[in-house]
């Protein structure tokens, strides 16, 4: 019988404890190392998938509101998508090393404040979760499995929990 390993770090914030296992970490690390090569392309697909599912989500992004070019040609969407996709994936990779705040507490606070400011709600996070998992599935079809999906879903959920905990008006005045 296996006893709890020191490598099974209890993660979770704000009332929910989850175990992000060594195996989940290995799945996320391995898949991200493969996806990293195509991160710009996958990131754009990720955001296009979000807007396909929830077109009204475009209103959240000031640089898309009055854009005159198609989404995939928007010069500000590509770098923003890459930044979000990379942060999400890198946060997942770092989860067991130091908690989701390994993405940097200041980054989490900034993300919480901006998500609050732009009126992001639970449904937006749900759509984003679905789009992320679908994008990863398409990005690594030969590696995709129920376990892989679970690992990425758990990592995303923990990142979102940290962001939601910081979703309040900015205290910088």
C-alpha cells in the first residue's frame, strides 16, 4: 500500500484542496514542451475558439471593439493570445513547484484586477477552459487522453481560483 508521498503537494486555494500529482505534472510538462514549438499558432487558435463559442467575449477586449480587420489579422490579438496561452501553460508547469502563485503573485493580482475591471464572469472562465482543452487536444492529438485532459483541467481550475480570489477593484489610486 502506498503512503502519501511528499511529492503529492496539496494545492488549492480558498477552501478547495486538490492534489496535483507528479503524474499530472509530468503530463503537463511533456505536452507543453511539445506545444511550445507551435505556441503562437495554438494561442491564436485558442482565442479564435473562444470567440467562436462566445462572440460577445470580444467586447471584453478594448483592442477588438472597433477593429476593422478580421480577428485572425488583428495585430494586437496575436501577441495578447500568445501571452495568455503561455502564462496559462507555464503556470500549469509550475503548479507543483510552488503553487499557482509561482506565476508571480503580482501577475495574479494584476490579472484579478483586470478581469474584474472588464466584467469577466464565471461563464467566461468556463468557455475559456473548454477552448483551452480543445486547443491542447488539437495541438497534441497523439498525446491526448482522459488523464491529460484531467491534468490540464485541474491546472487551469487552480489558476482561475487564484485569479478569482483577486477579482476586486484595483487598490492603486
